[in-house]
C-alpha cells in the first residue's frame, strides 16, 4: 500500500491533483493520503511570491478553490489590469488569466476598459512614472503654459488644460497637438470644431463679432490686434486678456429734455440729435471708458455754452447759426476720443407754457398789425384807381356811355328787364318793368 505524506509550510500552499484533475488547495500542515494507484500529485507554491504561476492555472481557477485565497483576474482583449501589491503599483496586465495569492501580501487588482480613451486614476502619476504604459498609451504632462488638442479616430474630441493625462492608444487612433498658450490667441482653420469639443468652454474665451462690428484685443494692458467680424478664441489663465466689441456702423445719439437758460434768463428745453461713427476704435477704448456717455456729456456742455450767449429772439431768429456753432464744438471734442460726427441738429425748442402764451400774443398782434396795414394799402390803392377812372369818364362822354352799357349788361344778367334808352343819358331814361 502506498502512503503519501505532504508537508506544507506556513508560507506555502499545496496544489493537490488526482491524475489530471485539480482537487484543492492545501493550507499549511501535514497531510497523509493513501494512494494505492499512485494517482495523487501535489505542487507547492510559495505565497511569498504573490503570483501563482502554473501550467494548469485555468484548471485551478475554474475549480473555484482559489476563492478567498487569491485574487483572480481574467483580463479580456479590450481590458488591462492595474496591479497593486502592498500599496505599491507593480505592473499592467495584458489580456490573459492571472491569480495572486492573498494573505502574505496586500493585493489589489483594478480592471480598466481600454476602449475608453482616458485612464482616470487618483494615482495616475505613480502609474506613469513606473513606465508600464509605454507602447499602450499616450502620456501628456501639460505645464501651466501648455494646452492640448486631442483627436480620436480623426475627429476632434477635447481640449485639455494643464495637468497629467493618459490616453489609451491600443484600440483607437489618437492624435495630440500640444499648444503653447503664452500666445493667448488661438488661430486655426478648424476653430469651429475645436470650440465644439469637450473642455473648450472651460479653457477658451470666445468672442463672436457680427458684421459691422470691430473687436479689439489687449494683452496685459497693451493693444495687440484689431479683430475682423467672425469667431475668435483666446486661452484662459495666461495673462490679462481684454476684449472689446465696437459697433463700427453709423449710430444716432438722442440728447433729449435738456433744460437750459438763455442770455435773457428764459428757461427752455432742447432736444438734439447726433449722428456719428467710431473712426478710431483703439483711441475710443483707450481715451474714454464709455464713448457714448462722453459724447452725450460734451453735447450737453456745448449746448449750454452756445445758448448762454444768446437771447431768445436771437436763438429763434438764427437757429441754423446756433446749430453750426454747437456742431463745430462737438466735432472737435468727439475727434479727441476717436469719433467722427456726421451730423448734428436741434430737433425741438420747447418753451414754458407762460412764455409760449406771450409769444403767441406777440405773434398774433404782429400779424394783426400787418393785416391792418395791408388792408389800408389796398383801400388806398382802390380809391386812387377810382379817382383816376372818374377823371377819365368826366373827360370822355363816349367812354362814359360804354361804361353805362357795361353796367346795364351786368344788371340784365340778374333779372328780366326791359330797358328803353333815349337820347339822353342812362340815368335819366331807365324804366324797369318787372
């Protein structure tokens, strides 16, 4: 009779087989088996080495005997396993079947899907420094002044800010472009695609200029460039970048309801309008904080200054002269902060109610006097003409006779008349028969 005696030390485990079948795992101790047919076999494995390497590993794993005794990792083709032993990163496992003993060492295995482009991990720096990712992933360690543009399978994917990144290259075609962001402006033909990528909103400031608008780009307080209509992108976090949008179209500014006093102490209100455009955007932004407010203020001051030297009658009599004087002052002032005044006009001159009534009375009286004068002139002219006619009639009886016949014709036209004309004048011979 054959007797098998197996001794398993404290740091060992016994792998017991009967013929080609796995029986189980033997813990430390002494084991006696009767083996008359010589079918038993025991292989010893040291658990001081956490890796269980055996030609029949698949058979051992499939038996379920390693449960609670070892960590089993069955890594598929699209996976990789990160192995940590006693808190230290050891290696990355390629596809295959693995078993690591528990007990003597603290073992941790993390299986990750490499079809996903990123390897996110709290200990990413440790994994990268181990060198285990070589040939399997693209490692990006972006400095404070660097940004990265990532394409996956030929399609733009994301914008990366400073930091450490790992992109798997096993299953996907990954292309990375590292950009120096110390030049904040990002100029690319494929800018629309970049702005649609992940992380673009967090990494980039975007300025979109419509037609008729101009953009100004300042870096650290210094003017850099004038931007044409379109979309422009600038990296965040790389200096003080200021972007201004200027409307370069012709604009209209209303200066309404300005209460002012003339030289003769009459208070009135003026409504003015200014048509202008921004001629020098850089000067406009550099000289004044708000060019519209500055223009509004200067128009107010010019109106007050010009009106203060005129009385009401002079203003109303020479409104065009007043407008030209104010326009000249406003144009000179507007040029100082980059504006080109195209036109200036006073739309309304609004008088107080009492003053308006007085002016209406004055105008009414003036017109009444003018009407009376014209009436007298016409009456005088008519009387003069009548006197001249009487002299002509007195000196010409034939003309007098013709005049009488004209009157007779007019009278006959308004009624049924029978007229008998004798040898003497009409005044002595007319008989009316109705």
